[in-house]
C-alpha cells in the first residue's frame, strides 16, 4: 500500500492542512503568549506573600451627593497613604489619575439609584497591595 491518503467525498483537500496549522498556532500561543509579568502588577501570579507594608491611612468622601437633576456630579475624595511606592484610585471600577501619596481628587460619579464604590489601593516596593474602599449614594 502506498503512503497516499484517500480523500473522502465532500472533503476539501486543504482542510486537514488548515486544521493542523490552527492547532499548531494555538499550541504555540498557549505555550508562549503568557509573557513575563511586571513587578507590581496586581494580576501577577508570583506576588510575594505576606501583608503589604503600604497602607491607605485615610479615605473619605461624602456619604451622599445631590445631583440636582444632572446625569452626573463630582465628588471630592480625600485619601492618604503611608509606605507606598504607588497608588491607584478607582470609582465604580474606573481608574482615576492620582499622582501623590495623598490629597483630594474630584471625581465624576453617575447619578442613579445605585451605590457607588470608591477604592484606593496602595502598593509597597514588593508589589503587595493594601486596598481601602467606601460607598457613596447619589441623590436624584
């Protein structure tokens, strides 16, 4: 018997090659697409264990804010950190720019009947995180 492959009825000649190429591409991607993680990346799987040396020492904002018929309003968020090499601020999961270890940031909040979350995360030099959060309400 020769080494020739028999083509089945309805089978396209390039289909097997295409399938093999797809399997090879997926295998290569799964093996190498993970990439190296960056230091301080909160999604990295090789984070150092133990508590963070950084702390969010204060986080305040009004418990409720009046919207006065608007679709959004601004809220003054006050925060301070200690021992942090970087900080992050999130409002309803949306990152807000901050550049200092503490201060006041005016952030936009959508006016609706849902509670809104404000989170500050302080990171120490080893990439360990220390979050602190609060909720605010908007008064329609």
